[in-house]
C-alpha cells in the first residue's frame, strides 16, 4: 500500500534542490494557510468528530479544553496507556523489532471491520474503497495513513522521509530505530522537524535532505494540512512520554530536531468512545461532566452555575421532551437474507490488544452498549418494506426495527417518520433513545430533538 505513497526522492528532491526559489518561495509559503503551527479550532472540532468523540457545537469551550480532549483521544487511538502503563518510556530498555516479526507496516495496522472488509480486495480497489469511505479532509484518516506509511519506510529499505503539503516540504522525519513493546506492537523512535517555510529553515531542511540522500534513498509522503498538524500534535504529545534519560544519537544536521515515537494508530475502541460519550464536555466551560440539561437532554453541563450562565443562550434551542411518548421497540442486528452484509458494527473490534483478529458480527450477540442508561440520539431510516435501519452517531451499533417483531410499534414509527415532525421527505428522522435491554430500545418518538444534527 505504501508503495503508492513513497516516491523515489532522486527526482523529487532534485527539483527541490535545484529550484529553491520557485518551489519554496518564502513569500508564498508564509502566506499559505498551513504555515500555522497548530490545528485551528474548526480543525480541532473536525478531528474530534472524525475520531467519534462527541463535542458540543457551542463556542464557549476553550481551545485548551478541546485540545485536552484531543490528546486523550490520540492516546486512546494509540492505546498509549495500555502500551506504556508505567511512563516514562525508555525505548533503550526494549528489544529491537526483529525480522522474524515480519513487515513493520503490517504490524502497525490497526483497523476495524471496514478494513477487514476491504482486506481481500486488491490494493488499488482497496485504496479506492477507502477514499470513498473516508472523506479526504478527515485529519484522523490522514494521520492513520501517514503513520502506516512511516512504518512502511523500513520495509522499503528507507529510514527517512519528507512530508509534503501541497507539494511543499513541511516536515523532515527520520526513523532512528524500531523497538517492540510486544510481538504485535512496534515502537518507531523518530527525530523530526516541522518546517515553518521561512527561507532559512527551508534551506536548513534541504541541507538535511542532502545529507540523508548522500547515504541512502528516502521517501516522500504527501499529507493534507490538517493531517500533518494532527501528526505533529501526536509527536509532540508522545515526546512527553519519553524518558529524559533516553538520548538517541542525532546527526549534526538534526540539532534542533525533536525526538519522539510512533505507535500503531487505529479507530477508538468501544470502551474509549463510550468513556468520552459518558463524560461529555460542559457546553459552557468545557469541563468533563456527567449531567445534561434535564429538559432537552441535548446539552451537557458540569454544574447548575454553568447551566444558569448558559440559560439565555440555550433557551431558544431547549424544548422539553416532557410529555413525549417513549415507545419500547424490539431490535434485531441482522435481517433474514442479509447475513452476508459485514457492516453491522464499524467501530473498532480488533484494535484491542486483547484480540488479534477481527470479531465478525454475530446475530446472536447483543449489539454493544456504549451509552449505558443515558439517552442518545438515533437516526432511523425507512425506505418502505418491513424494516427500518437504526444507529447512533458513533455507529457503535446498527440494528433494525422489524415489522414482524412488533407490527404496532413499527406502524407508529412509520407514521411519525412520514408525518409532519419527520422531515427528510419521510425517509429518516432523528430521535432520543435509551437502551432498555439487550434487544430493546426505548424511543421518544413524537418529540424532535432540539440539537444541531450533522450526521
Ligand atoms: Zn461548566
Ligand atoms: Zn435544554
């Protein structure tokens, strides 16, 4: 897979080295949007959403609170707390990743059922399917791709790369060594430098490339601007987990390079998504909280103080669910005749260090419950026939209401979808629901949720 993203630098670098003023013009570079070091607020929100971490749309939460949540999500995506249970990490105490462990890129793969589904396809079809499944602007998808590509460098006989954004070199990175945390988990120790597009820095970056090229070939990885920012955030965070006694040998041209490490990055597990969902951020101050507005259940608050302070802003959007009818509806996870469909759960089921293999959907196993007793929004889709599709925002489960299981309840919900509160041409609606048993949802079916819905 990484062969597509790795280009021989002999051509690429020659162009850079020969025409620094055209390809690395400092004026163009400094004015470009990705010259900014960190993720913008919108990019932070988009990154969290793409990692299935719920964030309130309100704007009063500080960037710091969002960044703290992003750090927790990035830790979960790497299983950092399980991988390094007693920080700091001193890679020098670990064994090196040996050839008996096989390709590093393969070992660094962490996926979900989507990946398992795409695995049998040939590489080109897989890339196409992935591109269609993941929006190109998903910073998290790009981060996963970049980490996989860096892991693949060694397999391709390379140790260093430049990461480019829009054809400009934005990061220099070298893999110093690869260690093993366990037989399945490589740790890539890297030195890297973000290039801020200032003329001097760009020229220093080129000197580094020149030095590296004099020894061995390298790779060129193309990144989106948010993807590179997320990679930079991850590297900066991981640096703090490294032991201060770990002092790997850097080149003379790498004096101002930072030392960090990369672990396999995968979608968050159910347990982690569930933790974020159970402790959403207060819409007012951004603290993790357990409570939501009891009227609409849509907006989380940490305290009555925050709720009071937000009342004027929240009031127009808050409409009581009181008086709404909660209907208990049986759910099934597979329909007769559709057993071949693999997409019943698409959160990660085998990123977990506990299970090496994907867990395929088993119609007899109750869908996972990341919500406990708490209300959550469901999307209910109906296109005629004897069943409708139901899932939550995280797609932690995907189930059906079936006419054969409960004809009366089924008809009530069809009437609601096609009625005045349904909307969306009678094809779908969003409603608050609670899990009341392994195989039942309770749906507040005659009240529209008063919250912005984007999925
Ligand atoms: Zn608060
Ligand atoms: Zn409310």
